[in-house]
């Protein structure tokens, strides 16, 4: 068996070695036949027909053929896609046609045809708001308290009218001036429309700087400060809104109108100590605005007039904004000058403890370090918000969300969604959200939180041997004062420099006169 296996392996190796040569046997036989074969047989082999070539493979079907086959197999899906494409084309064309129609209407009737009335345009937040509304394509009629402020604000599409909010007699003059302004075009080069329509009212009068802080017990504070402040921040804006409200009924019912009242967030949500005047005025204005909103809503639902259905009444609670330097410590302590002696002894320590002012931090790290710094023993002040945040919030309400985010020239609806989420009352600015959430707490908890600074200061004063006093910082250098010379010494000098005696006596007298006698002249 071993020999048989070796024989088979030998045969296999031989065949493998001869395999390459066996593939060329046909070629070698053909060459031998051609060289040494019979000539007649060679011609006979040439005349034999060659076998036919195999047919080529069929070409692949075209792409449209694949689509046609898919449509034949899925007729339902094909119909759905066709209907969707047609609907999309119709919607896109309708949106394009609507935009073109608005552009043509704006071209014919003038671009600036809607008017926004801004009360209190000379407020620090008024100028950026007016400029942004002007860029959005509105004409602005604003009220200012002085003619100098009117010269600073007026431009091509901004008309400033003087209105002193503390003088109710000037309201009728302001309304007549506004009616005259609405009856003609401004600027005169603008073709405009035959009549301008008021689409929005923005009141900044309630943000007026309050009078010096004082306790509620101070009767002088009520008589001299509260009534003028109440007139300027509540009565005047409500009377102007009351007079302009009938103009909204002359506007088409489909056009959105808005009444925006801006109030201080702290005084509106939480009445802090020593801010009774501002808190009472803000609370009264807030309640009047809420009543006005409910009355307009009731009239729109039950009345036949379509113009009352699209009036949006909004309250904006304004916090701290970066519009100028805060009042210094000297202004805080100057407010105590009108207090009585009893009020200073009773309320003075508490008022001075919470009235310290410090500079706003420039970064979060500086704010963190300020809590551990000896230079700021009362902590750091809240960093004000940029005024652009306030402007964007108010403009979004005025434009009914049209100033929101847009994509490819089309408004995606985020502005309207923002107005829907914020509702008829929202807060904006540093500190506004803090007091907003604090107002939801029970009165017992809120009072306890507000009394924490007073408790800490009382604890500190009880542990100190003397009353704590922080020296003021950044004071101007003290000028040197000449020493006070008593009148008795001056009289003695005059007597010693008399003309009696010789020149030597006069010189000696002048020399001795340089010493000032404090006890009187010797006999």
C-alpha cells in the first residue's frame, strides 16, 4: 500500500508539471498542421464556417422606466405625493402673492403709516425704544417734559410734543397738538396716507424717578411729594390713554392694537420699606390697567364693533437697566433732611442700613469676590441689564410678533409664540424676576425674608462696643483752612504798630507783634 501511495503521488506531480504545456497543445498541433499538413486539406479547413457569436446582453432599463414601474405597482402612494406637491406649490405661491400685495400696498400708500404714541420719551429708556420703532417703519409721536428734550428726539418720522406730567392742565394742549399732527403728514416730503392711524400706546411715565424715600409716617412727604408724583405717574398717563382709546375704533378690526404700560417691578410686585409713594402709585396704575383690559375684552366679546376685539393691553414690569449711574450715598442721606427729629431717631438706623450703594460688578468673578471684600461691606449691587432687552420686548408686543426670528424672509412665528407665553403681564430687567417669584410667597415668609438684613444689622450692632460707621469713600481732598486769630489779639497787634516812638521802637514793636497773645494784654 505504501508503494501504491508513492506511485499515485509521483503521477500527480508529473501531471501538475505538465499541465502548463498541455494548455498549448492545441496551438502546437495547429502550427504543425499548417507547416507539414496537406495543402488541400488546409484549404478545406479554411472553408468550414465559424460558429456564430453569442448575442450581447440586453442593456439596463432607463431610470424613468424604474419610476414608471414603481408608479404602476404603487398607485395610491403616487396619488398622495402628487396631491402633496400641488398643495405645497399652491401654499408657496399664495404666500408670495400676499407678500407682493403688501409690498404694493406699502408702495402706494407710503411706508410709515402706523403711528405709535410714546408717553415719556425723555426717559432714559425712551430714546432707544423710539429709534428702534422708527427703524421698524413706524411714525412716532412722543411726549417730553421740556422743549430741550424735544429738540434732541425729533427727526424725520419722530414728532415730540411737550407735556409736563405733573400739570394736568397741559393734557388738553397735548391732545390738540397730537390731533393736529395726525391730520397732516410728517415729514412733508412723504406722500403717506390721507390719515394716520394710531396702532399702539407705550407709557413710560410711571417709570419716573420717585421723590426722596421717607417713611409712611412722614406727613410732609404726603403733602408735598405724593400728590405731584401720583399726578405724573398715574393720573396723566391714564387720562391720555382714555382720550386716545376712541381713536382705536377708527382702525380696521383686523389690525392689531396695543396699550403697553411700563411699571417699576419692585414697587409693583413687593412694597419695600421707605418706598410708599412709588408703591402706592404703581399698585393703583396696575389695577386700573387690569380693569381696562377686562373691560375691552368684555366689549369685544359682547359688542358688535370689530375694532375692540384686537386691542392688547399689556403691563411690563421694568427692573434695573444700564441707562446711567446710580444715585450716590450723598443723595441717599440728603433725603433724610426733611424728616423730623423723632422720625430720624426712629427710622434713621433702619433706613441708613439698607440705603448703602455700591458699584455694579463687571463680571461674575468680581461679583463673587465682592462678598468677601472689606471695601464692599454691604455686598455688590445687581448688574443692570442692557437696554436692548427692554426695547426688543416692547417692540415685539407693538409689532404683534412680526419682529421675531425670520427664515428666508418669512416670519417663523417665534415672536407670536413669545407674546403668547409672556401673556398680558411680564417682567424684564435685572431683579424683576426675583421680585416676581417672591410675590408668590405667603406674606409671613416674604416678610421674614425681607427682614433678614435688618436682623443681621441689629445683631452686629449689639455685638459692637460702639456704633458702626463706615467712612465715605472717594471724597475730595480737604483744603487747608487758615488758623482763626482772636479779635483781641488783632486789636493788640494794631495798638503795638502805632506811629508813636522811633523807627527802632517801631521795628521792635513789629517783631514782638508776631507773637499772638491769647490771655490778654499786660497792664
